[in-house]
C-alpha cells in the first residue's frame, strides 16, 4: 500500500510541507494542537499542509481526514479542495478502507477528470481491488476487477509512473488467474477426469501463454493425453514445451514420460496444439 503515493505526488507533498509555516509551527507544539481546533481562520494551503503532516506522522488517519475535509468544506472551488479529495482517497486506501477509498477516488475522477492527479486517483481505484486479491484457492472476481482497472490506468495515462507500476501489477494479477486455472486442472487430473483437466490446461496455453504457468500446463497436457492414449497430442504438447521451455524441469518430466512410452517430443497430427505449434514455432499463420 505504500506504493500508492507516487514519486511526483510525494515530491509535491514534501515541497509543500517544507515551505509551509503552519507545519513548522504546529510540528513544534506536537500533540498540543487539539483535534477540534476551529480552522476557519486558516488558509486552504495551511489546513491542507497540516493534514499532510498529521497523515505522515500518525498511523490513524482520522485526524488528517478532518483537515482534508475541512479544506473541501471551507474552500470548495480551489485547487486545494481537489488535492484534499485525492488525499482522502489515498489515506483511506492506506488504512485498508477499500470501499470508501474507491468511492472517494471515483468521486475525484467524476468531478476532475482532467486534473493532473487523475492518474493517481485511477491508480488508487485499481489498488483497492488489487490489494484485496485473495489466495489462488478463492474466487478470482476481484482479480478480474483489478485487471480491468489496471488496464484503464495503463491505457489512459501511459506516460505516468502509475502506468509503469500498473503494468507490473497487471502481470502479477494475470498470472494469478492462470494459477487458478492450473489449480482446478490439477484437481481434475488427480481425480482421473482427464478431459476436464485438459480444458483448464488448454485455457492456460491459449489465454495465459505469457504467464509463468504455461510450462506446467504443457506438461500436464502431456500427462493427460498419454493417460487417454492420445499420442499425437501428447507429443505435440511436448514439442511446444521443449522448444519454448527446454530448461524447465517440467520439460524434463515430460520428456521422460514420452520416452518411456516410446514417443518423441516432435509435433504430430492436426490437433489444436498442432495449430499453436505451427503459428508460434514455425511461423505459419495461414
């Protein structure tokens, strides 16, 4: 969650904190400042900067949230009000209040779609899903949501630091979906339900081929097809695995299974795997 606050945002906030007389004055008196102190006499910048200082120096976000909300209330049509709104979203996300953070960040995007902090707000929305992604054994609905919103950040704000971070998280979330398919496929395989397992492993090879799950998916296809006596399909899966992932231990296991059955790791037949072999390895697209 620390990564939510990007470099440019941190730089801007740090500069404000150093330049504000209010921060210096209030920092000196520390906790002597009451949380119910009237703020009407302070400027928007002073209240905002105090909120920053409190947020950076407290685990609890409620005191800081009061300052940001007061900026919105007292100075609703200023740049400081916009900044206060996105800071509320950031604070709520940091505190693990994902629904509230998402709603606040979305409110910012709805009201200020062209603001320089719109990329940050969109990134926060994506993180409210990404940071809730459960273990592979759980439902992956949040993973799909995270992928959709990470893609939005990447496409809408391609030249920002948030897009660069979103790309990394997108790859991790995508791999998690492939891992879910593998988990289900292994379950079917262990029960001898080979065709159901093949369907899951095929999904990984066709839809998630850029993930780390692909070598195992190909190996499990070799296992499943051999169990069903489908020799051509098993050999073709082994051929793709050997060409793309020869250093993988899964290739060693598949090669051992194939040779034990008197087969080679050469593509055979006209199955869907042979189509993949022709396109990706031989470059034949027609």
